[in-house]
């Protein structure tokens, strides 16, 4: 027992020593090389996508900081070059005119020109990198929370369940609404801890990204408020309308979440997988809403606008997932498993909106 434990400890120590890469390692230089040389995102792996060092040079979220970092490096190089030129000229002149040849050496002259500036350049470079790391951390936090909330809703078939609930209420006006919802419904759980504690960090992100993130949380909170209202209703027609509004808020929330995920996540396999997960619920809600609001001029026209977006988005996702991915095939496997269901719900959504459009056109002719 003691011997086995000692062997295990030694094995762990050996593993840790192998993973201790030191202050400067070949892995760091390999990441830098890949950051500059790998052109296509499809050729990246999960380790690259998770590396702050790699993402600092490739992420769209830190473009301004990369600009500051690059300009600082350029100015530093120019400063060093100018300092060397001035040092050489100064030494040449001093040696030419000095009698005792007691002029300062090159290292002293360079220290005079570069010494005060190096800490300034170093501070700017360090600030840019640390700020980028913090911003990327904020991006990851919000992407994780939004993707997780949407994934949970899709796993539990939230959209489909509410659609089925509405249909049951539609076919049986005598249904006891209070049997499905307690009048004492209280939701005190905080499902959005990242947004609650880190919303002030959103100011570091782009305006459009912030808009999509804020819309997602607003619509999802509105969905919870609709659940609370539904629990207080006892009239079937009012309850039906509350369920329809809840589905509408859920649809808008998932749509905003999809746009936020598209903005936040840059590793293509993970982004595609999360977008497909969101679309499974979003398209289910969309099919219902087209049928439910086909008599509402304003709402149906707003829903109809999404048809073009889906026709552009879904086929592109299908092509991306189905094309060969060579070394990154394993990262695309989760998305590939959901393709059949996505195709089914996409076809059903298009059929719904097109059918409702034809019905509206027929009524207008009459």
C-alpha cells in the first residue's frame, strides 16, 4: 500500500516536471508561430482556441489592444535603431576630437538613450496583454453562461413543451390551468450569476455584441416573468395568450443568444455546435409563432423577415458541418450528430411561414 502510494506520488511528480515548461518554452514559441502562420480557423485545435497567448494575436475582441501593442513595438524598434545610430555617431565624434580617448563606451551611451524608455515600453506592452486577457475572460464568461442556459432549455425541450401546452389548452377549453401551475409560483433562483456580477465589464466589448448580450438576458427574464403571470391566471383564454407571449419571449431570447454566441465564440466547431443547439429551440418556437400570429399584421411581418435569415444561415451551417475537416474532425462530431434534427425543424419552420404567407395572400384577395 505504502509502496503503491509512493509510486503514484513519484508518477505525479514526474508528470508535473514534464508539464513545467519553465519561463520560456518551445510551446510558447510554437503558439506564436501558429498564431501568425495558420491562416484558416478550421486548421486550429481546441488548445489554440483556449490559449490567451494565441488569442491575443488572433481574436477580434482585442483588435484595439493589438494595435496598441504593435505600434508600441514599432516605436520601440525605431527608438532602439535611432539610439544605436546616435551612439555610433557620438562615439565616432568623441574619439575623433578627444585627446586622452576617455570618452564613454557604447554600453554607457546606449543605457543613456534607452534606459529611461525601456520601462515605459514594457509597461505599455504588459498593460495591453493583461487588459486583453481580462477582456477575453469576460467574453468567455458570457459565452459560457449564454450557451449553457440555451443548452439547458433545448435539452428539456422548453419550446416544444410550451407549444404542446398551448395546443392542449386550445383543444380543451375546460382545462384546469391551476393544475399545471401553482398559484404560489415563486422563482427566486438566480440563473444569470455572470450577468448579475459582471455586467459592468460589458463596456469593454463592441456595441453590437453588448446589444445582443443585453437583449438575451432581458428576454429571458421576461420569459420568467411570463411564467409568473401564467401561474396567476385562471381564465383559459388569458392563459393561452400568456403561453403564446412566453413562447414569443423565449424565441426572441434564443435569437439574441444565437447572435451573441456568434459574436463571442471564435473557435468554429464550438460556435457552430452552440448555434445549432440554440436553433433547435428557436425554430420550434418560430413555427408556432408563424401559425399563431398569421392574423397579426405587425407581428407576422416581423416574423416573416426571419425567413431570409434562416435560408442564409441554416444551409451555410449544414455545409460547414458536412464538409471534411481533416485533423479537426473530432471537434465537429457534436454538431454533426444534431444535423438531422436541425434539418427537420428547419424544413418545418419554412413550411409553416410559407403556408401562412399563402393563407394571408388568399384572404387578402377575398
